[in-house]
C-alpha cells in the first residue's frame, strides 16, 4: 500500500479549516492545518506536504506571499488556491508562481475531494522528457502534461500542449482558457480576450472564462 499523502491546509478561519478536515478525512490523507503563511512556511520546512490548500487573504503573511516564498526556495509542491476574495489579477499572479488549480469558497465537500484527488494524481505522473506527439497523445495525458508544465512554469511547453488540446472538443474550453491566462502573463490583452471567447464558444457554461471576460469589459469601461 502506498503511503498516505500529506495535505497542508492554510486557512485563517477555524470553521473553514474544520470543514476542510471533515471533507478530506473520508480519504486516507494526513491532514495538517496552519492559520497563516508564517506557520505554513514553518510546517512545510519541517515536514513537506504533497499538496497545499491555500487561502489568499490571511493575517501576518498572506497566501500569495507564502506562495512566492515557497517557489523562491525551490519548492514546487502543488498548490490549490481556495479563496472567496479571488480576482483575475490574482489568478494570473498565482499561475506565474505555478499554481493553476482554484476553488471558490466555500467549496462543496465533493468538489474539494475531486480537485485534491485530481491534483495528487497529476503530481504522481512522471513528466515527459520530450515533447509529445499530439496525434499520439491520449487526451487525458495531454492535459496532465500541459498542467505539469504550467506547475513548473514551463510556459512555452505548456502553450504547445494546450495548442494541441484546444483542437479536441472535450478539452477545448479549458485549454483555451489556460491559453488566455498565458497571454495575460505576457500582457497580451487582445489575444487573451480572443482565447476566453474561444473558451466560451467551446463551452458557454465554462465559468472561469466568463469571469475573465467580465473583468476585461470592466477594465475597458474604467
């Protein structure tokens, strides 16, 4: 039997930490909680987690500062941003630091367990050492490799993989959305806008792309 995965929950609200623990206790995880970034930083140095669930708005050291310090130390642990106060600039900044998975607060227990399981499974897959041949790459593997590249901030490789993924109907909405974020990282606003439009054309109910388009229009009106 493989050893249990260690999950660090970084959240300043005690009730939210309790909800997260209750939801994830149904699975065989080792759960550790921290109320701010400083405590989380200390815990991560003492016993590294396999996954971090990270709130953005906390006292002392906020989530984004904790994530920045984490990456500067060379720690590429997968991070899922969980925040009720998230905004488009935070998404772009978080991806720049290798965090591409997000949950809006309060997540349902089912959505929390699903994202945790997916991110841990993706982290367990050995990254490809060479560029995959898109026509020979299974759909699931293609997105896994693209997200691995984003987690490791290999943006050129991620863009190549996402360009292949967007041609596949089941992957197009998410792939176009992530391509849009990559354009925002380069301050290519018009290209990002077109990518978010393509995402909604592929799936009109894809909420992340809709929110980014709303932010785009709000910025244009200001």
